[in-house]
């Protein structure tokens, strides 16, 4: 039995496949969207891919215009040099330990401050909250001149306390965003819960500790991750207050100088080339990349948590 | 009568000492009574007050909805007052930090910007009031002025670019496509890894310009035909195009979150009434994310301004501050650095306000 092919039906099915019922669900539309997305993400990822590929290239590959995306030989030597210059693995532990301290301080303090703003009504709250948000746009370079003097008077210049103290008091890097995230989260907890605890005789601190904090654990994670990333990436303020070679990015900034110390110019086969520089860059961002791919969900969900899109 | 007269006489005759003692006793008794009266009236209440204080929590007492401090200040506690107290208690640490690490440094650096100020190991900061001289010097500087105009030019071109780009990406990702999470991951990635040294290195190796843009005819035409005032920032921007687009990471997610809040029924109703996809974009999608543009403008301007380029404005301010000395003729110390930072901050706020106005319009909420 041979079924007769209906040309008309085929045509309409093809049309349906290509354009869909309302064009929005057709094949062409989707195809165009995927093409656009893929090309945009290529543009986006191009510097990272460039960094990754070129960090494996030998000097010959770097010069050779025929080698673009796939190196002829994977040169691991670049990475071992970069490790040596950046004092791996000691520097990564030092950086992580320092950033961990600061970001935990920032997270804990902003959770307390956010709770104060979200839960209680007090005179002048709106003005204070507006000031809190406005501190976001104040560059730390405006306050650096006077802050230097303050730190010198407190005698904590060139120590980690210069970053820890502002973090503890909710004035660190992007602290306004962290407080805002906690504020929005605590707003979503039904007040009935806390009122019933209050009727049962719990003090406000007990309510905060036993009801609000356990519920806010996802916010804690988000704020911690962001503060970790931002404190890791901060170089200007850290170099100014804490010191020149505390974190990995700061060591990277001085890469050329420290490379020439380790491998003096003139040593055979030891010239600094772009591949080694890029290997150093890759090593510096690698911990953050790992962190990002492990906790990717929390990063991309963070925007919903800030609640700036309104409810 | 006899007896009465006799009794006082006998002791006087017998013992002189005893009589004297009795007299003394009478004297004492009289004053003892005065003393005890005084003690009873003045001192005892004082002791009983101390006793009361020790047994009744005088310093701080909280009973019957009333807080009594030193039995003197009486505060009726209402729910509102208790909440206000706890509210201030929770944000106390922030208030202290705001005063010490933000407000005081801010106004002190404003004050310093009207001074010639140098750091001195013996005396701390030595200031001399010079009025607006620092700002006039900035306006005369042949190094800083081009940097400031460059900054403005970069902002004027790249902020709209970032906003438009992020709206396009957000609308694309918001379509019913597969693997939404992966796209979000890709477009958020730059936020994680964009640290100053890495960006500088990428820029130095020209990995940030679009691969085929450099040699294109449009690029050459633009650089050759425009005046350098416009062409220079333009070439800078085209050379660091990818870096600029990297700032769109957070705006994309903000717009995406806004788009997901739009009621799908709106789109259905519009398409039933015959609106095309194009119409729906302009009439529904764009108005619904318009309020978010202001937020994104603020974020983009701030994050772009805080990127420190070697030899840029912020870098110069730092060098002026650290190297500046009274006998130096190139670096002018704390006051000049503060003035630079303040001018930069004001420009930033102006750029933000103008863009938020132009894009967002008036917010009706």
C-alpha cells in the first residue's frame, strides 16, 4: 500500500514547521535567535578563549600567523614559569585566607544591618536607607585621601585591618548591594512568624538568631560569593591600604618585574613572552572560574534577590 | 519640796567629778538629741535611698511598660519606641562606620581640596587654605584636561551602547529557547573575572577589539574624516569594544529578571488584537523594562568609572597623593588629589543624572 503524497498538505506542514502558528514558534525564528546568541557569546568569550589558547602557545606559534586556535604543541612550560613567578601555591592560600576573612566580615555585618532596616521602623529610616544606597556611587577614591589619614592615626596602615574595619562596619566594597540583598530577603519573611515568637517571650536578638538567620542562608551564600569575588578582584584600594603584593591579582600586576628578577634578561630561552603573561592571567582567574562554575546558580539568581525589579 | 531641794545639793557636796559628769551628760544629751534629729531627718533617708537603690534596680528598671532610669528619667515604652530602639541597635554598627569611614572622609577630603595639603611625619597633615586654586590648576592642567574629556567621551558613547546591547541580549534569552541557564552563565562570566590587571593585559595584547574591525573600511573612514576630539574616543572604544560589552553582565540579568515579571497574558491579548512581534516589543516589552534602565545606567557608570587605568585620572590622583611633597613641582599632594577625585565624582554624577533622565524619562511609580 503506497500512500499518496498530498503536495498541499506537505506544503502547509513545511510552512508550519518554518514559520509556526504565530511566527514566534517557527523554525526560522528560533534559528535566527540561536545564531544571534551564539555569535554574541562568541564575542563575549573571545578574550577568554584567546587567553586560554595563547597561554599554551610556544614562541613559534605566537609569531606564526597560520596558528590561531589550536597550538601545534601544548607548552606547559608557560604555566610552570607562571607558577614560579606568582609563588604558587603559597600565594593562592594567602590570598584565599585574606579574602575569606574580609568577605565573611562583610557578609555578617551586612546581614545584621539589613535586618535592622527590614524589620524595624524608626525615625529617619527612609533617609538613612537612601544614604545607604547612595554610598554605592561614592568612589573610594574620593574618600581615600582622608581615609589614609584616619588609618595612619589608628596605626593600622599596611595591615589587613584597613580592609576589615570598613567591611565590619558595612562600608566596604559594594556594601550597599549586600545590605540591599539582605534587606529584600528579610522583607519576604512573614512578620507573623516573628510576632508569634515575640508573644512567646523571645527577645529580638533571639528572634534574629533562631528565625531570621536560618531562613536567610541562601542570601548568605550569595552575598558571600559576591563579596569574595569582588574583594579578590579589587586591586586599587588593596594595593593602597594593605600593601603591594597581598593578593594574586596584585602579584600579577607586578608580573613583569618579578619575572625579570627570577629569570634575568639575557638568560637563554628565558625571555618573557605574551604566552607566559597570559598563563599568569589564567592562573589568577582560575580559582574564581572554578568557584563560578561550582556555584553558578547562586550568582545568576542574585539579581532576583536584590529585588530591584519590583514585586 | 524639801526632798527636791535636798537632792541636787548632796552630789555637789559629795563628788565634784560626778556633778561635772552629769552636767556634761545633760549637755551631751541635748546635743545628742539635736544630732539624732538631724540624722533622722537628713542622713537616714539618704541611706535608705542607697538601700532602695541596691535592692530595686535604680539604674535601669523596666516594669509596667515603663522604663525608669535612675528613678528620674521615666519613659513610657510603646511598641513603636521599642522597635525604634532595636532598629537603631541593629544598624548602630553601620551608623558608626558611615560616620567614620564615609561621611567624615568625604567632607574632610572636600575641605582638603580647598587646601594645599601635605603629609608630614612629625605634624601629620599640614594644610594651607588656598580657595579654589586646586580646581583652577586642574582646569589648566595639560595632562588632566584631555583625560577628563576622554572620560566624558567614553561614557557618552559606551553607556548607551551597553544599555542597548544588554536589552537585545535579554530579549533574546527571554525567548522560549533551550538551555537558558547556559546563556545566562556565559553572559555573566565577565563579572567574575574582570579584574584590573587581567583587563589591562588583554587590552595591551589587543584581544579586546573585534577581530576583523581593525582593518574594516568603516573604521578607517571614521578615524580619518572626523575631528580628533571625536575620533580619538571613538577609536579607543572600538579598540576596547569587547571590554565595554563585558560591562553588560549585570544589566543583562537585571533586564532579564524584569522581562520575566511581565504578564504573558499581556502579549496574548496584544497578539489577539493583531499586534505583530515588532509592535509587541515596542509597546509592551520596552515600556515594562524602562524603569530598570535608570538602575542599570547607575551601575554601568559606576563600574566603568571605577576601572583604574595606568596613567588614568584615578592613577594620577593616587600618585599626587603618595608622591606629593612641598618642594615637588610635579606632584601636588593630598589637596590636589582630593580635588581631582571630587571633580571626577561630580562628572560621574552628572553623567549618571543625564543618562537616567534621557533613557528612563520620568519614573511614574
